[in-house]
């Protein structure tokens, strides 16, 4: 494969094929350091990513992981400020939300804190 050109700040990313067959990538997009954690969707088997949903624009967000449930909801978990607040956050969204670039699904949300160490 060829380089997507998306780059990254040297942090872990998440990539998975969704039930639709499209590819979901969660990584930093248009970033300065570890900010702008974004869900990106490819409809051409990962060749290009043309749909984007900003999950968290703050600094020091990283290490995403995600799963898609039987109803099509995607649950993404990631951390923020691991050397400071040590927060774990959750986002719930659908593939259609990524296509629209904003949360439209009933019950969808972004950047919900589920745990804070300090």
C-alpha cells in the first residue's frame, strides 16, 4: 500500500473494518502534537479518508481503541493527559455520524469522562 499522507504524532492509532465494509481510522488529524483525535472513514478500502468526526480537539489525547456493537454504534475509548489528570474518555457514535461530520445519532456523544486518576 501507499502512504496515506495523514501522518501522526508518534502515538498509537486504531484501525478496523466496520460491518459495512468501510474502514474506520481513529488518529490525530491536522494536529500539533497529540491533539485533534479524529474518527476518519474510508470508503475505498483505506486508500483515502474523506469523512471526519472530531472526537476531541484538546491537547494530550491519545491511545484510542474502539468496538462496533450489533446496532452499529461505535464506542471509542482514549486517554487524556496521562502524566497529569490521567483521564479516560468515551465517545459513542455511528458510521453515519462520521459521514455527516457531527453527532446526529440518538444517544451519541463525544468526550464523556469515565475515569480520572487525580
